[in-house]
C-alpha cells in the first residue's frame, strides 16, 4: 500500500514512521530544503518534546476538543513518545513542570533521531516538493433519492497529490500534516487548510495562539528583556478572571511574553472569540508567597531598616534593580520622600501595587510570533479513531491541521506525535 505524507514536521515525520512500521510504502513530501524546520526552533531551540505528566494532566492542558484526542493520546502516549525517541538514539531529561527535553538541549538531535528512523524504515523523502493540491474524485450518487444523492455527492475518494512542479503522485492513502499558520517562514502557510476546504471540509476560524500580549502601558519598554520568576499572573476579561497561574514571564518592547503569558493568551483568544471585543486586563502578583498582611509586615520591616533613607533607596530587597524606578513612579510616592514619613495609606497603596501590578491588554501579536494556530479542520469531519476524513476516503489529517490545541509545556508536540502516529498506522492498515 502506497501512503503519501504531505509535510515534514513533527506530525508528518511521525505519520511516515508509523505508516512504514505498519508495512506501507511511504513517500514523505516536504516543501523546504530540510525536514523539521519548525521543530528546530521549538522550545527556544531546545525542543520540549512532550510532558511527562499523567494522562489527566495531558487532557487538562488541551484547550480545544480534548475528547476528540482520546484514541490518539491513549494509543501513543507520552511514555511511548519518550521510549521511541530514546530508542532512536536521543537521550531525554525531565525538567520543572514535567517538561521533557533532549539531554543535549539541542532540537537538532530530535530531528536527527526522526530522520534516522525514516531512513531505516525505507521512507522515500522528497525535499523541495511542495504540494499544489489533492488529486481526488467524487463518488457517484445513488440512482434514487435526491437527499441521499446530495449527501453522497459531497463525498469522494483520494487518488493522490498534485505537486507544484506539475507532477502527479498516485496513492490511495494521503496524510495531510502541513501545519497551521504560525511561523510562516518555516513553511506553515496554511496550504493544508486550503486543500481541506477544496475537498469539502469545514475549517474552524483560525487565530494565533500561545502568543505574546501587546499592552498599552509605555513603561514596559523600559523593562524590555527583564524576566520575572515565581510571579502569579492573572488575566481578566471584563473584570472576570479567566486565567491564573504562577511561573515565569518576560517584558518586551511591545508588552509581555514568556510561559505564563503564552498560556494566558490561549484563554484570551478562546474567551474573546465568544465575547467579541472585550476589555482585558493583566495583573501581576510580584510576591505571591505572601498575602497582603504578610507583605505589609515585610515592607514595614524593610522600611524600618532603611528609615533614614529616601524611598527610592529603600527598595533594593524587594525588586530587581530595573523594576525599582517603574514601581516608584506607579506608587505615586515622591522618590526623595524619607521612608519614615511615608503614610499608612501610601504604604497600603504600595502593597496593593506589588500584589496587583496592572497592565492593559491592547491585543496579541500575530502568527509570526504564535507558537500554534487555534482552529483548523473541524473535528466533526474527522474520525477520531483513525484520523481519516469522513468526507474523502483515504485522506487523513494530523497535527496542527486539526482544530485542536493545548497550553505550553510539550502538550502541542504530544498532540502532533499522537495524531501523526494514529494517522500513519490507520492509513497503512486500512489499505490492506
């Protein structure tokens, strides 16, 4: 059985490997000059392969259509992924938050492990082979019954793939794993969505997800490059808290980024899609280990130790040096004011600022900085047990093509591995 996989990213490579392991003759098409171009930059070049948490944790971190992924995730779970990668010659390690990385901290080692498996299994790899569309045919409708005829006419069967070069490759099984719209420079230009739409599939509205926030406050630019660890970030939509977590974040020239912010953006894009244009606010708790009363005592103690100093010179134990000028300005306490003259009300406002440093969301960055795409081929058009299209016999989907996405921490790559493996295995076995 001939299987063609379109897309040489994480999902595509795994689909090709799984199909070959199941006995199919596999051709892997990649429009770029090399495989795994987007995989190379994931995890800041370290590649967060998966997450070592339990299955409940995996599903809890899937933001969209988690139930659709039951067969895929249970069929090829995180343990199976780790075992596969290590057996392919790339040792792994587990870090904070159960995030799994190669011991070398080089994503290129993950790609090399996948490429080695592809070669050993005899997969034909064709680089610089961009697909122009799908070759398919409609199934003829039944001789009677207009309604049945209409429904039948919407379905079809795959014949192969049309290449940009004009070449036509024949195959009764095709797996689309062309990625989403994020990081277009890596080849993720949304072509797969167009191919799916042309064959009658519904595409759920797409938007950038796991993406930095733009904010209205100018002082963020002063802090560009400053990373805050062990802070709690809250996201409010029209004064309703929709996200809260503790971890790390980063200030940028346009706003904020980092793991906490990227996860918050996933909730933002999901909720904002339901609510339309809604006012959003971020709040940073700089001292989450202390409640307001404990923090007030801590500030009092610091002030007592610096009672003969000016306010601007009494904050060295509370904040990173670059953050101090901003906190002084926002506290609205004169910088030169002696600490022993600060009033109880001024101190109360200062404590509140530390516990809830506000930022006004102006929006999110675009696909060029989004880790994943929210939306894609509607899961209603795909069989969750096989990843096969319900509309086109022999056509399968994997990875970011599908309307599934998750939070940061290795979960999106796990979805890619799992759906790719299921699609590849199903395509090969259903062909015999």
